[in-house]
């Protein structure tokens, strides 16, 4: 792996060096995955902007971006084609294109590319196909991976950053290629095709008997018309079998290739981190190259020494020690055990002392403001301690996973400067 | 009197990370009063309900989770598409040997893992069955609360039967799909949306309401989760918002409280106040947008110590107080 070299002692979490990852010409694909609502799309967009401004020819494939984020990337129109993002600094020789996935159109394009025109028409107008390609859950995952394969095949970009769909399970897209294979290979589908293809007489007899019973049942369940639609569809699809399966396998191999880097995105919440842990294990099982964990929305307490977003982790570490977090990893992800020096002034004010002081000030009306500020401080310290605890738990059970973190933002990221800043915070942190 | 009298199926959706499962559980508890039975069901195989109630993983057996705060019972169910399909084969279609042939051919596997969409048909079908199940003394459940898919997929999920009814034009599947469509589009079903007071969840809520309406589905309430009171008094917030908190005032206050008024601490307190004011300002703008969505709005407080059973009871009572149950 390209990223993940330790910056300090072995007991501390590995630092995920995102800039090194993005700058490495060997890195061709970055896949952002994780639970819903953890900032996957924002992370993908931000890293794409940063890579482009550091000189890479980058394209970002988003699946279902929030409106404002889509606008910031110039994605008002869903046309399934990458478009240049305005406002990106190209001084370093890079560029940024962005696109939003149109799953139906992607599916249609595959059909058109792989079937001869008459067959293609047959498929595209088949009612079963129309439903399958536009309405049914699961198609999005197939098509996201298909689009990734297509973008890669053009060779037009040297870095592709992909967001993953808001799936039932965050792993659905990994399964998409193999599931497409099993769809095409499933005995049920083969059975549909058998009458047209079976060779030997005995074989035909056995199979068609089973087929007759099954078709009878299916006809009773679904009505003859749908069964016919499905059969026509499957028969038409059969001509494209090879193409489909080959592509699915290619995409799967592409995901395992050394030029691919998976980033698991999470935030300090039990569910998100549980999903992240699951994902880390699954990627290992699939031999998919994991670059590391991106931890968004970390509450931190900044003492004002050094620039925001860089020193915060360290300062919260100091503050956290004050509220009695177990000391083993008081420095946590952020500090790597360094960088707290010289900022001890407020780092030693504990939440308890701040609250006690606030209570004392309550008796003095003109000190209402300071009392409020101290309560806010205590609240922030407690939030930082909770986030730190959750993050440390993940780190202690996944010591080999490199981590990059971004501080919680008071307001949501929604424009290009915001994305730039967010990526800078992610890349800069934790030295 | 609840705002949702007559609703038999409550579906919870919302952007990922907004606390759908928590709010669904709180609503189930709130509905479970005076001997009423409420079923809390999940469809995504996450075991979020079991985790929330700190109990063994749920399966296809409806199991009592807890008594509601006011004398009812909440049951839990994890709807599994494979089990639902087997149940269909035996219960509804009396397929017998043909069913076994289908199973041998991999129809169950096909329907539940490979064929996209069929899964959703089975999941919604089971929720429909539970919501309409009758015993001799009336409905088996006063209401079913479904912890549904996130906003990005909810309309497709609930509308899948329309699609199926259109594809299978005759036969039992057609009829079954039609009945489910009628049910989920009737006032007996309400789709509630959870959100946070943040830009993206609120935007997704607005988009989902438009999508659900366009599909003819009944939008219920907007449930604003994790609401917190401002930690600064209005005057302090105003000062913070305009960056006019005087360092000298803060330093004097710290000294008065016996704390070291170090410049670094003063700067931190001011910056935190400014961030907090920006957050509060954003939240009040988002709150106004939510109010403008034209749906009943309920607010649920942020549970400082995380969500546990006591916290769920607290949320359930908040929902009852606001008329959600």
C-alpha cells in the first residue's frame, strides 16, 4: 500500500497520508465507502478537488449528491457524462471533471454496446427490462461499478474518485459484479433458456419436466404475460452473456488491483464505526486494497495555538486527559503524542472545573456571558472525549488501519472553497 | 388524541445518520399504551433494533422487546426476505410440489439475493401482512412501525409493488401487489421522515416529501432528531454571532471564577462561542425550512448519554406530549 507509514512510535495509530496517496501516480482509483450520512460524497468530492489542484487529471463519480454539493461541482444536469468543474485551480497542471450516475442510461448504453441493433431494441422495450433498469433497488450498484469500469477504460483520467451508493448494506456494490454473474448463471435463468438449447433427448426430458412444473407454478404466480416478458428478456440477454460477465469480472479485478485505494469513511458514532469495522474486515477478505479510515466530524477543543484543524486533535487530547479518559491513548489519533507542547494553558482546564466555575459565576449577573462560555466549553470537552473514546476503540481493535481525521464543522460543506478547506484539514492533520 | 389515529403502518425514513431506528423505536414505545401491542420491524438486516434494546438478535419470530412506558407491549421483528418468500409459497399460494421444484431451481436464492427488487416486494409484503393480521379480538397489532430504508430509496421501496402489479398483469402476484399498493397509499399508512437541523438532511427530507407525494404515498410527520437547546443566552449568542465578545470581559469573568485567564483559553472560548452561534443560526434557518414543509413537526431532544432504553422512554414521552401518539 502507498499510504499508512507510521509517523511516530509503534503504539500510536498509523497516520493516513492522503496527499501521498493522491500524489502517487500509481494511485488510479480511490473508492470512498462507509455507512450512510458519514460524509462519503463530500469526502470523495473534496479529495477529488485536492488531487486536481495538486496536478492530477481527476474525475469524480458521484452517485446521489446533495443538491448544494452537486451545484458546487456544476452538476445541475444529469447527463451521465463527465463535465469540467469550473473554479478549480489548474496551475499545477491538473484538471477536474465530475459526473453524477444515471443508472438507467448506463444500463441502456451497455445494451446498445453489446447487442446488435434489433436485439438491443427488443431488450430496451421489454417491460421487464424497463422496470429492472429504472426502478429496482440494486441496479444502482451494478451500474456504479459498470461506470467505474467505463471511465477507467477510456484512459482519459489518471485518477478516478468514486463515491458509493447509499445501499442497504454498504457492501452491496462489492457484491454487484459477482451477483450479476450469478444472475446470469442462476439455474432458474438457465432453465428458462434450456428448451431452446438443450442437446440430448434424456437430458431434455428431465429438464423440461422440471421446467414444465416450474413454469406452471410461475405462470400461476405471475401470469403468463410476465413470464413471457422475462423469457424474452433473458433470451435476448443471453446473446450478451459473455460481454456482461467478462465486464463484471474485469471490474472486480480492477477493484483488487494495486492502483486502487479504498477509503472507509466514518464518523465517531457507534453505528458508523461498527459498519467501518465490518467494511475493513470484508475488504481484507476480498483482497481489496484498503488505504485507511477517514474519520469525519471529530469534535475537538482548540486552544488557539497553531492553525485550526491541525492542532485541534492534540489540544483535545490534553483537555480529555482532564476529564479522566483512560490514559493509554490520551493523545489518540490526532496527536501521535506530539504537538501538544506549549498549548497547556487551557488544555488543563477540565470539564468539571469549567462547570464548577460556571456555577460560581451564576450568582453574578454581569458574568452571565462567561458562565455560558464555560458551559459551552465543558460541553465541547465532553463531546471531544466521547468522540476520542469511540475512535480509540476502533483504533485499538484495528491497529493496522491508517487514519486521517477531520474536525467537526459548525456548518455543512457546500461549495468549492468549503471542499478545498475540508480536504486540507483532512490531509494536514495529525502529525 | 393522536395525530395519527387510524394509521396502521408507520414507515420511518430519513437521510442516513439521522437516527431512523431510534425514532422508530421511540414511536413504537409511544404508541404502546394501555395494553396495546405494537410491532417494531426492520428490513435491512442490520439488527439495529436488537442493539437499541440490548437484546439478542431478532429473527423472523415476533418477540416481545419491552413494555411501553404506559402499559402496552412492543414486539420486535427482523423481516428476512428468504423466510418471507417461503411463507408466501406455503401460506398464500399453496404451491406444494411446484414450490419445491422452484426452490430446487434456486428460485428462493434468485428472488432474495439476485433479482433486484423482488426483495423489496417480499419485505413490504410482510409488513403489510403484519399490519392487517387479525385475531378473534381484532387486529393482532394496534400498529406496525417499520424502520425503513433511507430517503434515497424509500419511494422506490414502497412503490415497488406498483411496478410489480404493472408487470404481472394477472394472477395472485398481481392481486397481492395491488392490495399492498392500495394499503401503502391509503391513509392507513404514513411515511414519517427523520431529520437533523442541518442542511443536507433537511434538503433530503424536502426532496423525499416531493418524491413520496408524486408517487401517491402518504407523507406523515417530520421528526427532528437530536435537538439541543442553545448553551448561550440570547444576548451572548448575538454578541458571538457578530464577533463582538470582548476578550477583556471574558478574562475578567475567568479571573472572578478563580481560573487562569490565559489568552489561549480566552481565544478558545470566543471561537467556540462563534462556532456555536453559527450553528444555532443555521439550525434556526433549517427549522424554518422544516416548518415550511407543510407537515406536522415533532422535535426529539439530543440524548447526551447516548441512546439506551431510558433514553428511548424519554423520546417516547416527548413524542406523546407533542401528539405523535
